[in-house]
C-alpha cells in the first residue's frame, strides 16, 4: 500500500484544516469502502484524516421533525437504537441489513452517504425520506445532495456532521441482494408523508440513487401494490452488469416496490 | 505512530506504520497467527477479532485505528488448556474440515452469542454468519456447533441437533 500520513484530529475544526492543507487527503470513517480500494491501489491518498475521535460526530437524537443521526454513528448503533426504531422503523431495519455484522460494527452513516456507492442502502433512505444533510459548511437537501454515482454535492473540505431524517407516516425498504457481495442489486425505499409518496431506488440506476416519478404518481393516486401494475420502468435507465441485466433490474424495481407497499399496508400508520 | 493495545489481556506497545493493517500487526508483530487472512478483500471473515467487545475484520482496519483498544483473538478464548465452550462445540460437532475459516467463525459465533444471547434458530445463526465464508463444510455442522456452543456458554448442555431443528434437547 502506498504510504500516507495518518491524522486523528479531536475536533471538527482540526479535521477541516487538515483537509484544506492536504490537497489529496481523504477522510476515514469506518474504512470498509476506502481501505479495500487503498489495498488495491485504486486510491492513493497522501494523508488520511480519521474522524473516529471527534465526539460531536457520534450519537442519535430526536428532533421535532424526526430523528438526527450524527455522521460517525455506526450501522449497528442505528439498527439497535430505540429512538430510530421508534421514529422510523424502516431506517433501523435498513441499517440492520447492511453488509454483515462485522461491517455493521465499523461502517458509518456519514461514510456511506459521503461515498455514495451506487449499490449502497443508506442513500435510498436519505432521498426517500427527504433528509437534510448537515455539513461543516451548510445544510443540503437530499434532492440536491446526490450527483451521480460516487459523486455528491460535498466540497473537498466539507465534512458531513449529521443527517436529519423526517418521520414519515409509513416507510419500508426492500432489497434484492447480490448473493456473494450482499450489496443491493436493486433496493427500493417507499415513504409516505400525508398525501405525498416518495420512491427512491438504489443499485439499479446508471447514475446512482434516483426517485421514480411514475411510481410516485401511481402510489399517490392509490397506495396499493396493484396501482403500479401499468407503470413503465424504462430498462434503458437501468445499470447492466455481470450480475443482472437491465430488464431484470427494471423488473426488480416493480417487484420490490409492490413488496414495500404491501408491507406498509400491513402495519398501522403512525397516529 | 506509537500505539498501545491490550491483546488477549497483555499490554503491547508498538510503533506501527500508517499502512499496517491490524491483521498483519497481530500475525507478524504479536506473533498471533491464529487470526487468518483469507480473501484480503473484506469478504471471507477469516480475520475476525474482537475489538472492545465487538467483532471486526482486522484486514480492513489499520492497527492505529484501534490504538488503546482491548483486542481478543482466537488465542485469547481458551482458559489455559481448557477450550472455550464454543471451541469445544466446534470440535464436538465436526464444524471444520480444513480449518482455515475456523478462527473467524468461532470469533463471530462468540460475538453473536454475546450480542443475541443463546441463539438457536438456524435462520438467525445463518444470517449472522453472512460475513464468514467456509468452502469445506457446507455450513450445516457450523450451525450445529453454534447451537451447542451458545447453549454451553449459558451453562446448558444440549446434544447436537441432528437436522438444525433449533430444538436441541437438554442432555
């Protein structure tokens, strides 16, 4: 592995300065995306800025709108949080199905959302729940945050501090995992807020996570699994690779959306 | 970077380079070669150790990231000559053939029981083994061993269930 300088700042201010001073420095969160690509020589940062010792990047709290999760909170902590399962059970369930137990002990919300891997789970929740990404510089609405696979609105010296997820009436996440890697070949997150329905899709799109207007319109008209039967999912918008063709992914989008809606309807909405 | 770890109860001070992975530190510096490196791409789980009580893949962690931590490897489970109940269960149930994945499997099994209690449902155990790959056994005997080991860790002796019924009878 190419040598680099390791920094372990204790405050966000120090972390931002270290990022500004080192042009090709990278932030280190859980490391389970970055370290493997460094081992392959696909990333060769001159410095790593580890965020693990910054206290304000950890923790979960309730807000008037929903729940706020600090960026370095690990997947296992989100999955086990009574606050998250109380406010948004689908979000806790999503976190509890990321990767495997060892990955969930290390991986973080901020790391996942900053990486924006096209097959990651969290971006689907951020987009469907209309979450607010808080950074060291500003707040970014979910719809302005994701800019294509592995690309986000973050500036080079900007760090995600936390993400606030509004509490929906109903929400559900379903995914079809690749049997070996466990990553989502397609994942669908459906969230309903009053008369609004948001459907986001991860793993399938050529440009990473996206919302599907056709599915949303059909589900606003009638929130039932059958209501999407006639919705066209354009296979040309789907990714195609060794694991799944465009047509297969397009079909999975509808299958998983139906499952989400059926699951929502089987549960009592919040008061 | 100067670091200090507690490894299997012993304090080890070491100067580690930035690129040194925890798995390599344990194997090459601490001479604890029970922690294996299988895929080196975070898939197989052969390198799983416990850091501050939680399982983690030591091949995807730099040693300096766990400076100050309490680390337990497969060598730290047995009490002298007496095997840890999970190790004894793996032996009793023939839960290994080549044995390469076994240290990671056992560390994962112990972590699973520490978090979830006396696991017995095969579906739960198999889901918890998502991050560990075995290419010999077909997993059946590993699942049985974890049922038996989880019970033993709770002071309950069960016979190895024949068909993963999850309903092993007290002996």
